[in-house]
C-alpha cells in the first residue's frame, strides 16, 4: 500500500529495526529498534573493510536466495532506500547505514558484486550519496533523486511513511546467462551503532527480464482537519496526481 509515497504498491521491506515504522505516520525524528543485532560480513567488506570493529555494521537484516537463470541478458529489480538518518545526519562524520544487493555467479564461482547503485553510475546508494542536504537545500547530493519527509523540515509524506527521507525508486540490473546459478543477497545494516533505523523496499514482481518502470511518486495534498465554519465539521480529502 505504499504507492502514494514510495511509488510501490507491494513488496518486501528489510529494515534495521521494526518494519512497521514504514506504515506511518511519521511521529519520530529518530526511530530506533533492533533487527538481528548482528553485523554483516559482506556489508563490512563492501563498505568498511579498514574500519575498526566499533565502526562496522551492527544491526543487519538480509534476504538471500539462489536462482537458475531462465534467460540470457539483463535482469532487473526496483528498490527504494529510506532512512531515519535524514536530514540531521547528512554531511556529518557519523557512519552512514549500509545497503547492498550482492549478486554472485555460483556456476563460475566469481566474487559477489553490489548492484544497488544509482542508475547509470557506479555510486552506491546511501544517505551520503542521495540526500537533500543538511539543513534541507544546503550541500545536497543528488537532490533530484531524494524525497524529503523530515518532521522538522516540511516532510511531504508524513501521514503515509514513517521514515524521514527516501530515494526515488531505482532500477538495479545485472547480467545473467541462461542455465547458470546466481546467488542474490539483499542486505541492509546500521553502522557503528544500532541507533536510527534505515530500510530498503523491494518491489514485488520486478526481479526478472523485463525492465520495470518505477511508478511515479504522487503529489500528496495537505489534509486539513480544522472546522469548515463555526457550526459544522467538514472533513476534507486529498488528490493524488500522477505523471
């Protein structure tokens, strides 16, 4: 039911705390909960190989499975990164939460590589690479790919989503060869501590040979809850305009 906010109607949420934070409304500027309470070695090797143990991943969640490719060519999937680290931790020295989608060709025995990238680039997706700045509008990185939902900075989706900010829906891709076995691992983790949650949304039905165009994010109107006049309460709705 996330279409009006993140542009995905259904799928899987992997979070570094309670997944229920996603459902909104956004009532906290720093929601924190426990997932596994464990670090993830693959994320550590990808993001923090030289960091001491205290600055590596602390509270990870992952989904891992193997598939045999039924076609040769590019495989695609849609995902959204969201975090409570927005906007107050953007540009700070604190360790950014880590997100990766690792793909490994089991048949050839090649190393896993992270394909959770900003489309058309080799840049990994995190609050450091996709944000609106701190304060909002100052020192932003890829702001056109970012959606602000910060309680203190005019969040546009406060009723629909509990996280303080999120990326556009990105389409990840990787090459496959028919008949080969591939191991796929979606992983996300808090870094340095178990505080302030992040999540990745994976859109249902998008892992396959068809390049799925992400749904547009709606323009969410303001829901007024005041009185229509001095005598009658008139609840007012909202209009979502896509494209």
